C-alpha cells in the first residue's frame, strides 16, 4: 500500500516575499503569486497541505492591464438583497480600492475550498509602497515578464 507523502516539518517554515506591482501585468503577476501561496515553487509541494509562503504586494494602484480592459473589464458584487447588484469598471475600482483588484485576481486562481481560504489569508496587498511587515524581513521578489509578449 502506498502512503501519502508528507513533507518534513522543518521545511514547512514559511518565508515572506514582497512584490512591487508597479507596471506589472495583472494576470501574469496574479498567477505567480498564486503559485507561491500554494507552494508550487518548492520541492516539498503537497496538494492537500499548506506548504506556501506569505506574499506582500505593494504599489497595487500602479498595476497594469492590456488592451481595453481598463474601461471594459467589469467587477461585480452583490449585497444579497433584491436589486443589489453593483458593477464597476477596472479604472473606477482602481481609483477607489486598488487592493481589491489583485485580491480578486489571485483568489480566483486558488482552490475553491477551505484550503484556498486559508492560503488567501497569506496574501497582503497595499495600495502604496509602504507595508507594516518589515519585522518579518521579506525578500524582494522580481516577476519577469516575457519581453515582447504583451503589447
């Protein structure tokens, strides 16, 4: 009988990463963040366990999108009451709550279960360049974009 792989407890110590969202493409950045939160960048990745790291995103107000998404992409939310649907374009939401754009993009790339909810709590997003997590000594993480891939 095969046993389920469990990583050693010493390797489960999470590290903290800080990502600057200035002029980064939203989808490419969100997929990299989701992989780090999930722990897929480590050799100890286990699908049913939280082996991921913490991610701090700064400058969320400066994230970029391609094409006409700035005016055509819609974000919807519902109050739960009849007629309570609210829609907002990317540009309006970026001016009002820029953190929510990155949070929604990353949450959509995580598992839709209790593990995904737990992983989502490891994401910290801030509109400006300042964050209150200096005590954790986060490592700077550069996300490379493919040159010439986006226009």
